[in-house]
C-alpha cells in the first residue's frame, strides 16, 4: 500500500519526505498529528493520486499549502490526464481546469 513516486511528486509530498527520518515509512501519529496541516494535505492528496480510479473528486486540496506548492500541484493535476472534479475557490487551481 505504498505511494508511488509519481504521486508523491505531484502532491509535493516528496519535499516533506526528505525531512522525515524514515521517509515514507515514518510514523506520523494517529491521523497524522505529527504533521502540519499542509503536510497532511499533501499526504492525503498523494494517496488519492496513487489510486487507479478514472475519476478523482477533490475539495479545496491546497488550502493549507504555500503558493509555490499550490502551483506545483495545479500543474501536476492538469498534466495527470485524469478526470478530476475540483471544488475550489482558489485562482491557481481554477487556472488548471479545462472547464469551469
């Protein structure tokens, strides 16, 4: 049940993993309590992107990340080739959408 390198890169989780002592195998506490809100959000997004489902529904997936990470995630979502139903008010994510 690991998370692919592609999913960790697309979600920005790869940056977080470099600071964890055991990388992806690190213990993060119950419900990710040892992670910041943005780190938890990236972890959950990576897990969602790793799943082979044809449609992905995301609700404000970048509310707790910085603008550089949000832009990176937006570009990765657009390039993913998947159908993504995105619920957001953020202009960065909206700019990644094919249809609004």
